[in-house]
C-alpha cells in the first residue's frame, strides 16, 4: 500500500495497470501474464479461480481484458 501511495495513485479508483508494478513479481512479469491469457482460451460462462497469488494481478488483468474485448 505504501508503494501505491508513494506513486500518487488514486487508491479509490485503482486500475489493473496501477497494480502491475507491485504485483507482477512472478518470473517474466507482464510478458508471462500475457502468454497465460493467450493460452487459457476461456469460453463464455467459464470462471477463473486465482488462489494464493498475491494481489491477484493476473486474474485482474484477465478480467479487464475480457471486459474490454468481450472474449
């Protein structure tokens, strides 16, 4: 939370992109998350469960992508 406050982010209106610098600590960061989203190939009505993954940045990124593209 301190990092977000220091970065002057609006804590009441955070976006997925705001969390990437403090959440994508897994190996290869955002590039790996993008590859994962291409690999998953979700179908309409399917759900995602993100367990034990920090702030859930990958799941948030995927949800934002689905909302934006409709797929």
